[in-house]
C-alpha cells in the first residue's frame, strides 16, 4: 500500500525515474553518450533515487508574469518602461513646439529629469511645471512625483 502511494506521488509530480521516462517519451531514440554519462554521474552522486532528491530541491513553479516582474524590479526596468512611454507621448504632454527643445532624459527615484536645450524655453516651461506634472502623471501614474529641468548636454548626475 505504501509503495503504491509513492508510485502515485511520483506520477503526479511530473518527475519520473529515467527508466519510466524512457517509456513515456523518446521511446524511438537511443540515448546519447553524454546522456548516459550524465545519468551515471547522477547515480554516483545521488544513488538510484536521485530524481527524488533533485525534485525536493526544485524551486516552486512561477508564472511568466511573476518572473518578468521580478526581473523588472531587479533591473529597475519599471523606470525605463515609464520613461520610454513618456518619451513617446512627450508631444502630447508639452506640445509639439516645446517638444523640439525639451525632452525627458531620465527617471530616478520618481523624479523626471527633462533636458532643455534653450534657456528661453526653460523660462516658458517653469510656470507650466505643475500642469506638465499633471499630464505626466496621467501617463505614468505614481511613477513620477516631480519634474526637474536640466540644461541640455548635462547629465542627470551632474545636475544633482
């Protein structure tokens, strides 16, 4: 009875002993010498029931969405995606005339750095900052809390 339960658990888990796996798939092909060598090595390390130990060490199954979210957070991609979205919609945010002389350059710690290539345009945009921020938030949501205008050609790190 106990043995039959263990057999059922093996089948349900998706892991099989190599001899059982051979019956289920790839029955038509012969294993390569690398596969045979790998199996011998695994048996020498883990014994005949090594697949059970390997199964026990497997991480929990995750959806693709969870994996991508984790990677985006690790690589700080949320800011990059938001910045890309703002760059593509920038004409609608400040207007076509201003977008020729000002463009979003970086997004760091919810601060949008806008590079301005003409001091007169900066003078005209400064009073509109609250309006621009409102339009930016409509696109980016809570990812942007403030805007800083920086002179063209100066990186965001130098402007700090």
